[in-house]
């Protein structure tokens, strides 16, 4: 399940992409437009800043801006930053130890196929696609 953190991060990125390019957008303005608590949105945005997806500036005229074109951000990379993993089952998590049942597990191929579909789905949708309603 995708948490509010992931969903709000995507909404935040869409909102930034819809604003005039080159001008920082105040977090409070985005929080109001997206109907998200500013305090909670700050925690989400901090993850995006730390991952260098957006840049923040403080002071008068400060705010946030994208560091790349909307077409260069995928939903998959945003969700990975905010959610950690999208692995369906623990044994497919990137940091998982090798499962002792891996060789005899009848369900593993199904989970791998499902995870591949999820990965391909989210990594083939860009912020630009969402802004333009192409999904």
C-alpha cells in the first residue's frame, strides 16, 4: 500500500511542475492548494530535498523548485524515496537475506512477476505525464 507520504510527494511534485518555471514556490501555497497540512508536507519535502529532486530556498521570495524537467522525474523514483521499497513480499526487498526456501518456493515466480509489473508501471510514468493527464 502506498502511504500518504508517497501520495503527497507526487502531488507536491505535480504542483511544482504546474507553476511558472524558475520561480520558487512557497510550501504554504502548495499545502493550501493540495489541502495538506504544511507541517506534514515539510517532512515529505525534506525527503525530496535530501534526495536532490527539489531545491529549497528560504527568506523573502523563497520556496521550492524542481531541479529537472517534469519529464525527467518518474513516479517510481519518488515512491522509492518516500516509501523505501515497493517489494510485494519481504524476500524480494533489496536488503533481504536470501530466503532458505527460494529454490523450492512455488510462489516466488509469481511475486517476482508482480514486482516487475509494479516497477515497470511506476517507472514509466513521469510527472509530466500526470500534469498532462496522459495516464
